[in-house]
C-alpha cells in the first residue's frame, strides 16, 4: 500500500496524458521538430512536455544528439507502456461505441495468404453477414515472426498462421490451435494426371513442378515425403510463394504442385484443379490464432474470434482433421 501511495503522490498525480503523447511522438519520430509538426504544436511545447516527464520520473528519457533524439533505456521502458496505455484507451473508446451501437467496430487482422480460401474468406463472409457495420482491415503477414512483432506493437487484434514446428508460444502471447492441416497434391482438371485413379508419389518425381520456396512448410513436407521413398526433391519449373500464381500456372500443361489440403477442399474445382490420388504420410500441422495476452479486445474482436473458431471447426470437419482441437502446451489457451 505504501508503494502505491508513493507512486500516486510522486508520479500518478503529476502525469499528464498529453505529455505522454508528445514524448511518444518524439521518441517514434526521432526528432522533436518532426513530432511537433505531426502533433500540430511548437517544438518548445514538445521539449517542455519531455522535460516535465523527466522531472516526474527523475530520469533522462531522451538523449539529444546532432541527428535528433533517441530514447534511453528508461525512455524505451516508458515507450512500451505508453503504447499499451494509448492502445487500451482506444479500445475503451471502441467498446463504448460498440455498446452504444452493436453494429459499430473496426478490427485489424493479420494472416498468411494461403489461408484465404479455406479460413479467411469464409470468416469475413460469415462475420460480415452478422455484423455488416464492423469494418475489417486484413493484411497478409507471411511469417509467424512478423506476426508476433506486429502483435507486440499492437497493430493487429489477432493473427492467423501456420504454427512453426518448434513453436511453444511466449509468456505474452496466447496461442489457440483452430484446426490441423495436411499436404495434398493437385494438377489441372485437363492434365493427364487428373484421369488417373491411383498415382504413386514416385511417378511424380520427374513431373514438371511448381513449388513453394524451400523454407516453407509446403516444401519441407513434400521433400520429407520424397525422402521417405529414397528420392530427391523433384526439380522445380517455377518456385513461388504465391498460391494464386501457382493455381493459375497449373492450368497449363501437366504441372503439379502441393497445397494445404484445406485450400483445395471445396475450392479445387473452382480453381480448375483436381486433388490427385497420391498417398502421402499423415503429418498434420496446426493452424493457430495468436493474440496478446495483456491486450483487451473490443466486443467486436471477441465476436470475430468466436466466428473464427466456428469457421475453423467447419474446415476441420470437411477436411477430416480433429475439429476445434486445441493443443495443451505452454502458451496455449
């Protein structure tokens, strides 16, 4: 209690949000002059606000250099907390608006592009029908590491990703496994492979392949399947991360490519593709939802996550994987 009273008397009663906002602006811009232009105030006002904060905390928050300003270790600590403060206040504003008008809301979601056909597009369609007034911002964040960085910067409410093999989560990240995916091989409905009732993987070793980059789950799983037969990875005609490009290229000649099974279930015919009858080792990989543990989501955000769980359960049932399974591991929900 004494510590709380001391903080309240020494810092809490003197702290002004406007000063905190100007400090954060200067720290992010690396320049008091630039922060002043962005916030529409004079440079001395920014300097006074930072000086007032430094007096309140009794430490130097910004080092002044010929190039501008840089946060000290104390400034970096205050920056992290300040970002959280303003983010929570913004979320509180959204909560009040949402409670006043349930049709209101604005959410940001990061995802991996290849999840679009099976998970992201159905999620948006289902949620938007139920809450047409909620604005969704969706951005392709291709790697889990990038998603974690963006989540910690509080730029996204949550993200959707294929979880890396060794991923166990972190203390500040909440991990929820939505469903498990597997690899499938596809070719054009017009290709010679589409007419076959059974195909041994070894037969495809010399086929023209459109492959994902070597460092992806897709490529590593395919390589492991060929290695299990004592065969090298097939030679690629083209290597690309883009699934839309791969689906387009497969319509020409007898190209084959590997996709996530969930991408093709219910979508293969629309893409002009057929899932080939190739036996692959059963090796399910988790598709997960990541969010910050210490970030309060708006009611709209919680409803979107609930909708994601339902859509994922539908995907899991259609794909024959464990519907709605959630891994019991550190950092998991």
